[in-house]
C-alpha cells in the first residue's frame, strides 16, 4: 500500500511540475470560460439563466473530457516513448495498481480543475451555484473516470504523439461540438440531437447544470448519473479486456 501511495504522489508531482501541462489543463480552460463569459450573449433562450452560468458546467465537462482524451492519452504515449512504463513493469506492483495510481492522481487534478473554474465563475462572473456539492463531486468523479479510461484506451493503440493526435481529434472534436457544452441541445438540428443523446459528455454537462443551476432533484440528476454509469461500465469492460501497459 505504501508503494501504491508513493507512486500516486510521483504521478501527481510529475503533472504539476510540468508547465505545459499546467497551462493546458488549468489556465486554458479558465481563459476559455473568461472569453465566453464576457461575450454579450445575454440570457439563454426560454430561460432566465445568463450565459456565464449556463456555460460554466459545460466548460467543466469539457475540461474533464480533455483531461482524459487529450492529456492522459498523450501522457501515456510519452511515458511509453521514454521507456518509463517498461521500468514500471519491473517493479513488484501489478499492472492494475500502476494504472489505478495514475488515474487516481488525475482524478485529484480533475477535482481541482472543477473547483478553480467554479470559484472563478461564482466570484468573477456571478455564475449560479445552488450548493449541490455532493452531486457535483459525484458527477465530476464519474465523468473523470469515464474520460480518463477512454484516454487509456487511446494510448493503448497509439505508439507515438503523431499516432495519438488523429485519434484524440476524431474522438474529442465530436464530443465537443455535437453536445450541449456551449449551447442547449434544443438549438441543434434534430439528427445532431440524436447523436448528442448518446454521448457521455452530454449527460455530464447536463448533470452538472442540474447541480449548479437548480435545487437538488434526484430524478433529473439520477438520469444523467445512470447514463454515465452505463458508459463507465462499458468502457471499463473494454479496457480490462484490451489494455496492456506495454511498449
């Protein structure tokens, strides 16, 4: 257990000591949110919600998605390229312990990202937050687990950065623009809405909006958590079958 804890700390330290990683995972999402919040969009259609409040949960969902599909996938590819995973496999720890320590470190980072963006939204742009801390925490962890696992899957099939880039783009871009991250699903064409309703980020963004903008409603949030749970189970089954921590 002590070895697992030390490996978790090592993974966490490797991340925050890297300036580029800090920029892309902490500063860039904050800058995107600031840019969108100062645009004079006004209120959302058929709603009294201002855009800075509406888009905040979407940006958090987008940040969680990018942390797994882009950040973790590239990080794992880099570890393989530098031979670090080979040295990890020479330790007494099992593969699942090595991978879970890495994912756990990233989950902590995901929570920190969500807290920073939330505080920025509340204190700078007066964004709504209803105080559903437990619901928010559960959704952030669930979303983080899904997209970090997807990142592991991508790294399993990409042997270099050049190989990982088209895969991450093919996965990440549809999730970004064919969902409700930046706008309500109702403004999308009906065929796009049908696609959006099967994407995990749609339910993550919607669940976070339910938690941020409205009093706790188990039925509304429960539906989002149910779909996210199904996605997590499916992704975990696939990962357990195909993922190998190897060069």
